[in-house]
């Protein structure tokens, strides 16, 4: 699985902040008031989850899965015509269509040059995303000859994320009616 390391850090920090804020609200104002504030905090945490943590790229013997915010694309290796990186990973299919991975390897700038030139200078300057791209391209190249020709491209909604968003929106509306925000 390819996911930005900062996504895990962002989700952990967001969850810790949400626990602190909701805990403080429960202690200071009570559970009832905390339940009126909770959907707003949880909506922000959902945004961190959906935009930073959930997007990722996964490869296996059958193909590549690109999980973007609220959308998932499963692409069989037989349908892939090219894999490249512009700003983020791009998978071109025989449809022809380009699927961009918002949570996979991202092109970045090369690392700092070492103080002394050595034999590991080239490896140090290569961004990790280039190594990840090479791993994905190697998996595609090795699976292409044996991949079933009747592979498909499936696009579908991330149902758990969409349902949790709808639940939070309903909770926000209920909290607004209870608190007198909507009259």
C-alpha cells in the first residue's frame, strides 16, 4: 500500500485534538452540550480522514486500486496502458482514460546533496516517490503477460465514507435545531 506518511501523522493529530476538544467540552459544559458541539469537531476530523488518510494506492497480482476521496477505481493490469507520474501517480487505461491517484506517491523535489560526494549520492537524491513508481511499474510489467485479458475497470463510491458524511451532516442539522441555530 502506498500512502503518504504525513497522512498517518495528520489523522493521529486530528483524532487527538478531537478527543481533547470533546473531552474539554464534556468536562466544562456537560455531556449534552458536548453532543451539540461534537458533530462539528467530528466533521473536521472526517475531512482530515477523507482528504489525507483514506486516499492511497494498492497493488496486487490482479491490478491496481486507486482510492481517492469518496471514489475508488479498481483497474485490472490487462487494461493498463501506461503508468507515469506528473504531480501524482497517473494510470492510463485502454479506454482511453487517465486515473489520477491523489493519495499515492507524489513527485517531490530531490533530497539535499551530501556534503561529500560519494557512491550513495545518486540514491540519496532520488525522491521516494520515484522508487514507489518503479515498484508499481515493475509489478505491472511482471503481471502483464499472465494477466487475464477480460480484466475490468470498476469505479465506485467509497460507501463507508459517504455514509459517515451523511450521518455527520444529519447530526449537524439536528444540533442546529436543538441549539436554536435554525428556526
